[in-house]
C-alpha cells in the first residue's frame, strides 16, 4: 500500500533520520556491550522483551482504550462525530478508523492502533463540548495523520530498546540484591567489578539517552501531525485555536456539579478527581508556542488568514 | 492527610474548615466597588443528609437546629431538599454581615450535631445592576476555600472567562481554591 506522506518538510525529515540513526547506533552499542560482558541468558531475555514488544504492538489499541477508559461509540450513539471522522478519513485517504469517547471533562484526543485496520481515534467529552466544530476537525485530522504516518509502529520500535534497558536495569538490581545473575555464571564474579553492576550502569545510561531521543522523535512526529492536519482541513487556524483553547486555564474548570461529584464519591472518602487518565495530546509534545509558530508558517504558505 | 493515614488508610472523614468563611465579608466591598456586584440578600448551606436508617434522628436534629438558629439570629432560615437529594438551609438577610454570621452559625450547629463531615458547601449569590443572571461564590467546607461560579443559564454552561476574572480580582482578599479542577458548580440551587 502506498503510504501518503503529509506535507514534506525537508528539515524535519532530516532531523528525524538523524535522531533515528543516533538511536539505532546507541542500541547497537548497547547490544554489543551487553553481549560482551554478559552472554548467558541473553537469548532468553531477548525473547521475553521481543515478546513483550510484539504483544504491546499488537494490542496497542486495546491497551490504550483500556488505560484511558475510552469506549467505542457506534454511529447511532455519536452520529456527528462519526460523520466528521468519515469525512476527514476520506480526505486523508484512510480507512475510517473506529471512534471512541472518553467520559472526562479534560479536553483531549488520541489515536492508536498498529495499522489502519486496527486504528481508533478517541476524543474526550470535554473536547467535544468545549471546542467548536472546525476546531474538533483540526484535532481529529491531527490524530488521523498519526494513523497515516504509522506512529504507533514508529514509537514501538523506537521504545523497544528503552524497554529492554529498563528491564535489564531492574534485573540487574535484583541480581545484585539476591546474588548471581542467572545462577550459572558464578565463576565470572572473580572480576573486580561484578557483572551485574556493569549491566545496571550500561542499561541505565542506555535508558536515559534513549528516553531523550525518543522524546525528540516523538516531538518531530507531532509537528508532522500538525502539518498533516493543516493539509487535510486546509485551515490550520482552527487547529491553532483548538490548541490554545485546550491549553488554556479555562479547560481545567470542571463542567460538573459539585453534588454530582460528591454523590459519586460515596461520602467524600475518595477525593474527587477529574484530571486523571489521558493527556495524550500534550504528552511528549513540543511547547505550544512552537507548535503555533509552525502552524502559522504553514498557514502563511497556504495563504490562509492568520490573526 | 498525615503519615498515619497514608500507612493505614483514612478512618475518619475530614471535619469542615469553617473559619475562612468570614473572608467573604470583606471581599464584598471589592465586589461592589470594582465589579458592581451586590449581595443578593440570601445564602445557602448545602449538605448531604444521612442514610435512611438515621433519618428520624437526623430530622429531629435538623428541626432543633433550625429553631436554635432562628432564636439566635435575626435572619430568616428555610429548609429545602433539592432534586439531587441534598439538603439546603437557605438564609435570607438584607445585611450581609449578618448573613455570613448566620451561615457560619449553621455550619457550627451542623458540626456540633455530627453532620460536619457531610457539610458540602456554602453558596453566596451576587447580582449586578447591568448584568443578567447571578454570580456565585462557593465556599467548599472540605477545602476551606472559595471559588467563583457563573452559570450562563443555558443548560450546565458556565462563563469560565468571567470566573477567571473574578479570581484575579479577588486573589488578595479571598482564600481562593487554586486547583481549578475542583471548581465544581452548583446548578439550580434552591435560592
């Protein structure tokens, strides 16, 4: 299938390639270091981690829905939202993804799923209530671009070694605490520095560096999604106003009644919380001003009015 | 919440913080001079009634409370139950100081009679000369802080911009709830 790239931005592509290759280099170095100091049990560990990554990749849609408390809605339940997604998906030459709603006041949206067939876009009730139609379209188009760009795949691959490193750090700590790594290689402990310590240090450094690189890649993907949204809707100014609305203080103020909330929290024992769950639209995202500036540039390129 | 609560779980509900309620008396001057908002001559205290088993005892207590408050203050006090099953004491008094004192007295009496943990909020409506609809200050007893509430009158909509302006204007005088996610409304209050 031909993948459609939304709005080529040479600089962005270059930076993405650069960061990705840095990440790749880091992983190779990490793998070599691991292999050099620590050969037994590595295969097993790789199998476990690859298994986990595969599992995560294949269940990404279900996991994300479960974690955010989103519920798939049918066209009958949310006709307007469905119509909007359908229209935008057609514009983006995508299959129509499943549509979900999250019952929270915090305005937000996310997309998930490993490919077009398994894709889901979700919006929160807060987003639906507070933004006007064109702004919601801008946000939905941003999420659809994530699907078109296969960002779940990209991020899964990118975070795979970070996961491995995190896991190894923990393994190393346990091994250090309870003595011996994998039991069999006791004799290698004759070295002055215990192996588990090296493993911990190497894994930890890998984890930190890859975390930074992953964040960077993720930010680039966001710019790409903003650009995609601008091209799909042809009107970046609405995504701009949506972003401003979403990040403004006002959206923190709940729309619910105090009694309703206290009623749910059986006699005030559990503190009322509305801010839980998803913060996808702003997680690992570039600062708002930079996104707005980038969108403004696109708008100017497109000859759109920018206030 | 202390360390012991963290370790062993909370065994008791928090008692209400009543004292900061009086801050609204001084804030009223700023509200009137800078925002042209006058007290609407009424206030409400909202609390949750106890479970059905305690109903008779609670009824007696509340009746006694009503009489005690009526004897002690010059304000008019009524009782209401709203659609959401919450109880209200609605106080009417032309003098704002007296109004606040009576609200405080009711909160005191409720706490003395064991309703403290069920005490939810006090509601102070204000009216503007050039303004349709009311502006409310809600005092959350649990948090010991005020927050503004401006319903637009349309469904459950509220004017967040005006609420934030009210916050900015009265930041110096009122203990305002800083966590905006706790600014829950009280729609269709019986006053």
